[in-house]
DNA sequence: TTATAATATAATTATATAATTATATATTAA
DNA sequence: TTAATATATAATTATATAATTATATTATAA
C-alpha cells in the first residue's frame, strides 16, 4: 500500500483542514470576496485569536493568501493550480454566502472588536 | 450567519470524516470494488477493530453500505444521490487504487487476522 | 457440541484539536 | 510620544479522535 498513500495523505490533509465548520465558513466567505480579519471576526461567532489561528492553518495548507494594507490584513482564496482538481471541485460546490456579506455591507463594518 | 450555516455544517462533517488517511484509503479502495473487513484489515496497517470503527463512521455518514454474506461483511460505496454534488466530486478525484488490489488478488487473500 | 474465524463493541489510553485568555507586535491617530 | 486599533502568538484548558487491548457476538467447520 505504501506506494499509493502519498497522494491519499495529501487529500486527507486537505479535507481534514477544510472539514471544520469555522474554517469551512471562512473559506466560503472568502470565495465571495477578500475580507480582513476583523470582518471575519465580526461575522463568525468565535474570538479574533481563533480566527487568526484558523487562517494560519488555511495559509499553511496554501489555500488562502494574505495582503497587508496598513493595519489590516486581507485574506482571499488562492487560485488553485491546474493539477489541484479536488480543491477546485470543492470550491465549486461551496455554498454561496453572498447574502451573508450583503448584510455585513448594509450595517457598515465597525472594526472594533 | 446562522441562516447559512446548515449546509456548511453538512459539508464540514463530510470533509472531516473523509479527512483521515485511514478512512480516505478505505474509501478509495471501496471505489475499486467491494471488500470485506478482513481484506481491508489485510491491506491497511491498523488493527481489525480500528477498521470496524472507521467503517462505522463511514456508514453513519451514509457514504458506504454493507452486505452480509455468511461470516463476512462486505462494504462498498453507496452511490451518491443526484444532489450530493460535492461527494460525487470528491469520489471522482480519488486516487486510483486498482493496482493495490491487484497485489492483494495475486497473493491470494488469507482472511486469518 | 466445541472450536475457530470474522466482525463488532466496550474500555482505555494517548494524542490532536479548538477554543479561550493573556500577551506581544505593528500600525495609525491624537 | 502616547493611546487605540488590528492582528498574531503563547499558554492553557477542555474536548474530540484514533488507536490499542480485551471481550462479545455471530457464523461456520470439525
């Protein structure tokens, strides 16, 4: 079996990291548009450090990227490479959270956490 | 957010259960053909109770089904329903373990665990 | 019937994980 | 400068998970 498990390990790790409700929500939100940590903290029901730690895992897995702008750090999905077919497929089937972000936009974000 | 999280929870649980190297291997093997517990135990490097426990989780998630034949229990993938798009996509992209099973067939299975 | 084989379940243990609180770092504004 | 904001990291705690060993259950064979 060992000859066959390398790819399986890679996939298993991908699914394990995405297989968490908080990270899956973050991931789905970032599919809509890039968001800063304070927006994610505002949207989800966990603390800011928890968000940062989840983002670190997603970054280690190389599925999100960050962009620094002043004191804010904006995260977004990293475009999957051509050979990352499973990741692509997962992203395609993610639930659409556009409406959840519309609510955020309407009330106007207050980044005071 | 709560209005949007039901589907996310379902997906997160699916990915969490499949996001384990042992279960991902079992799942990939069952994609090739149905296998009894003793064959899976023979192929993988964990104990028979561990295999049974992983199979139970996969069955709880409703992604595998079982068929009893004498003292053997054969497991196979449950055909995903039309609306289970993400599961379908994952199955499609699973690594092909046909060769690993050929080796098993050649040496002739000895179900003495 | 008794023994053996295949599988499942229970109990236990060790490890991993997610969350919180506390604190550090960096950036901007007063 | 000093204060406040945004984010990251560290330490801790509570919980979940995967594995093992031991045992139970069921089916077949001697």
